[in-house]
């Protein structure tokens, strides 16, 4: 699979998850190599930005339980819209356990 196809799939998945919010309020803000960012502009929502890591979206696409996890993310995003300023997937507070110990402090800083 070429990288262009992977990028398209990741973007489509991110748009599907964000699609649960008001379409007029959401727009793609930044689409870089490591993440996809959306900006939210709505007076009725506290949420202002959504950040998806591409690696996490790739894993979600290939996960057999992916559809269930996507539904969960959509529910979590709708709930976060009124409570948090930023929604990130995966959550920034989670440090991957398979990282070498020398990289763990760098992952926590993100």
C-alpha cells in the first residue's frame, strides 16, 4: 500500500470521527506528517481543537475491533465537546509501554 493511500485512509477516518460534531463548526487546521488537527469554531462548544496522531489512526484502521473503537471515539468526542478545550487521540497522558526507556521522557513531554 502506498503512503498516499494510507494518508487518505487516515484522513478519511479522522473526518468520520469528527463528523459527529456540527459540520459548520469543524475545519481541518493542519495536516502534517505526524498528526491531523481540526479547529472548532462554535459558541456552543468549549472544544477548540482536535488532534489525531497518524500512527494511532493507522493502528485503528488495521485493528479487528476498529469499528467498535471508532464508535467509542465518536461518543467520547461528543462528550468532550462541552467539557474540554482540546481532544487528542491517543490521549497525551498515556505513554506507550513498548517505547525504549530512553524515549519515554520524550513521549511524556508531547
